[in-house]
C-alpha cells in the first residue's frame, strides 16, 4: 500500500484506485430516558484505535448479521414500523425489515451490555453466540417498542459505507444488563447518559448530530409515534440531501 493510500485509509476515505463500495445494511439504537424534564440519551465513546470514528461519542450499532432474521422474538415488530422500514429504495422485504430491527437490539447488547427483551411465557429456546446473554437471563429479544427515527447512507468515497436505520426505544425497555462489556480495551470504552444538547455531544459526528436533532424534535411533540415523517439523509453530487422516506 502506498503512503497516499495508507493516509486515505487512515482518514476513512478511499484512495482513487479503490472500487465503489456498496453500502452495507446497518442498524443503530438510541436509548432514551425520559424520567427527567430534559430527556437523556445513551452514548458510548469509541476506542481511539478503531478505524471508524475513533474517540467519538456514538450510539451502539453495526451491520446486520445473516442470522438476525432467524432469531426468535418475544413479540413481532409492529406493522407500522415494518411499513416505515420498507419505504424508500432499494426495496426490501418484511424479513429484511425484521432483521434491521433485531440487529439494533443485538448490537446494543453486544456493545453496551444492555439488552431489550421480555420473559417468554413458555420455555425460551436456547440462543447461541451474540444472543447468549438473552438465554442466560431467560429472555427473548423484543422489538415491539422500537421506533424508526432516521435513515442515513454514508457518502461515496469512504472505505466503509453503511445504509443505517436509526431506531429509538425507551430506557424502560432494558430488561437485562451484562456487566464488563464496556472497558478500556473494548470497542466502547465509556457509556454516558447525557442530556440532549450536552457538551458530550459537541464533538459528535455531524450525522449523529443530525439524527439527534430529529429525535429531539420528535420527543418535543409528546409520545413517539410511527406516523411521524422519517428523514432520509444521503449524498447527491457531493452534497448531503435530506428527504422524507416514502415521499
């Protein structure tokens, strides 16, 4: 790798000879605590040595896994949430919409140790891998309390590109906490519940700020609803564009 190419990778951008990278489906979960006058959101500080947004405060999230659609759940995703996820282009299937919601829950549990689930009425099936924490707590993942806040696609010219759906859920949906997930050598080195507008968010990635602004506007109107417009951030002609899904 040339020095120029190495520098481009360090900056999170492609070198000129790299092929176009198709965005990978990803999901992010914004947990909100509304018990105080000013809502708080949960953010994690990324390790300084990771490639993507080192040292930044971010929401937990990551790529959709092939197994996400096969994981049994305590309740199905709401039909209105499914409809919102299926808006826009490229078209996706109901099973892909389900995978996006489940991925948000899985990533949050993996990165923060906070698991959104519900006790199963019968004997819960044994879950493996990333879902072991749910089995150990006698839970199944529960996507029924998720809301879609925004969708954003990383611009071209990046080593890693994601087509990310940003979900939110109330902190009361946290059913189990796994200790020791966040530490000095983990992907997230610190977790903080911060007021919307807090100084912790001043150095956040611009897209994180965009989504937080959308969330703040939604929360200001009262209880969350699936009927609210969902913004779609993407890039056209090297400029960011904000549309509304389904419009």
